[in-house]
C-alpha cells in the first residue's frame, strides 16, 4: 500500500508500505529507521512558522521535523537510528531580484532544522527547476525520485 502525503502534511508508516509525495518548491524531509523499518515524510511548504502551537506542523520546516520524529517514535522508531534524506525545493517560477525563491528558502531552512535536531543528511536531491515525485520504500529506506522521465535512487 502507498501512503500519499499531501502538501503541508506528514505521513508515517511501517514496512511493507511505501510513502509518496509530489514536490515543486516544497521540500520533503524523509526520515527512516532501518532497524525498525519505520519511515516518515514531511511535505514542507514554507521555511518557518512564527507560531509554536502551529495547527499544521508539517507545513513549516521548523515545526515539521520535531512532529515527524514524534510520530515515528510512537510507532517504535528511535531518533538516534534515523537516516535523513531531503528532496525538492525546485525553482518552479522564474525569479528576478524582486521575488523570493521559495524553493531555495525551503532548502536552506530544512537543512538548518535537520542540523538543529542533531540529524545528519545522508543524501539529497534538491533544487533545479522541475518538480519531482518521491517514493520512500519502507522495506529498505531507498527513495525513488522521478523528475520528468528521469529516475534515480537516493
């Protein structure tokens, strides 16, 4: 079964399921506990929430990661065993000097928050100007990234 994660949402599951999301300028924060075969994906839309009691914690990088870790822990995952991967953050619209590159800001914030949580990024597929679909296999922690007709595993 495939768990589909919508924009600004968080999904967690155990093997043999997989988790999938479609990304543009958003960033997927992907965590996986290899020993327990538990994984999760946060579909981050924006860099930071100014509200610590955010109703939709998956929407922001600074609230998504702690919530993702908590939800995975409820299934039995351990923070010290997590592998971290990032994907997304495309520049979907032509930016000029007066516009904000949301994809770039999401990448920067996601990396910063991962570091703050004491996690290390194992691999990533970030940036560019094309959206992508990612699928996390909870059997082995591999992440299939589809960008147009291109496929790669991170």
